[in-house]
């Protein structure tokens, strides 16, 4: 089921980590309507691109951004509702999308390099 | 466009007189001289950025300038690390000196400006500077670099500087 644009709000649970470490507790951030477990998706930042540029996740899932570029990057919501902060070369930061979103499609970019853009689509567990 | 024309374009972008003497064509520089030119070009843009932080009151200019400092310092750190690993040292050369001379003139020009006049001039210079340097790196340096690791670093650097060029272009259009 897709989220309703008008009545949902969302919150990012920031769990910034460095050196590509993700805390195990993040991996089961939330379960809804069944036994499907939340998972952590990985987005590689490489050659000034988010890979993949389009990602579909479920509510409660986490995303871990890994920076393979020499220079620091960020993953920052266009509406500024969440931000990973600076991600250094060969380090990572993760966020858990733990509450309902206003809009199931979230566009984000690198605050330092605005030409880098990507998109997340959030669905809930059926 | 031949290499000589590119150099002249670059020289103009850096605020130099076209009569400035350049001892060697960029394509004739060895890897260590090319590394020195690139390192110098990074330091020059860091200087421009510090000037922008000191003079401008525009938040976008500040954000851009901080990105220039952050990125160029990161690239130079990688370059120094690679040179250390290779047991080599960058070699100063006429082109590096010419770039520095041009930057001194440009900084003098920019430092006399204030407000929107400074912001517009800084953004335009960043666009022109990155275009010129990217042209040199892509067409004169990368094809002639012999060491594979140095070439890889320059290819990564070019991606970064092209993103800067695109960012500067956005800034120039916004300030119009």
C-alpha cells in the first residue's frame, strides 16, 4: 500500500556511523502488518552519482550511504527534513525511515554538490 | 582547437596577459610537473574561496566557497599521498608560476569589489577558471600522463572539477 500524501508525516531516525559500520539494532527498526523485517539498503556514492539513483524502500527500512569519492558528500532531503551530514571518503552514514512520510517519494541531493540528485520511494508493509 | 590556443584561453581566464611567456606546452610537461600545476591550481581556487568567505555576505557564495576549500584540499591530500607512495616530489615549473602570477592579479581585482559586484565577479571567475583548468586537465594533461595511478587520480579529479564547473554555472545564472 502506498502512503497517503496528505496525512502522513515522517521522521528520520539518524544513526550516523562511520567506517561502514551499521548498528545491528537498526536492521530491525520496525515491523508492520506481518513478519517482514526491515532491511538496510546501500547507496554507493561514486563519481558524483548516487547509485542507485532511484530506490524503493519499505517503512522502517534503513539506507546506508557509502562514499567512494575522494571528496566528502552528503545525502540531504530537498525539503531539508533530513540530512546525513558529511560523509567522508570511504565512510558511511545510515538513516532509518521509521515513521510515516508526508510524501512517499522523497527527493534528495548532495548539499555540497547540488547537481547530484536521487530519489527514494517509501511504501509500507502490506 | 590546438593546445597553444587552449593555453591562451586558460591564461585569459586566469587574468593573464596573452604575452605572458610559457616555457613549455602543457602536453610537454612530465608527470611531476603536471602534478605541480594541478596542486597549484587547487591552492589558487582555495585562495579565491577564502577571499569569497571574507568579502561576500551571500550564503550561496559561502556554501560554494566552503565546498571549493573542502574538495580541493581533499584532492591535494590524495595527490600528496600518492606522491609519497611513489617516492616522488612535484616539480615546480613555468606554468605553475604563471598560474600563481595570474591568481595574484585576479585576487587583487576581486578584493576591490563588494556586495553583488563581488559575488557576480567571483562566480564568473569560478566558472571560467574551472572551464579552463578542466580543458587543460582533460585535453593536455590526462592524455600525456604516463603513470597509471597518477592518471587515475587526475581522472577522478576531473569528475570533481566538472561538478564544480556545473555548480559555478548554476551560481552564475542565479546571480544574473
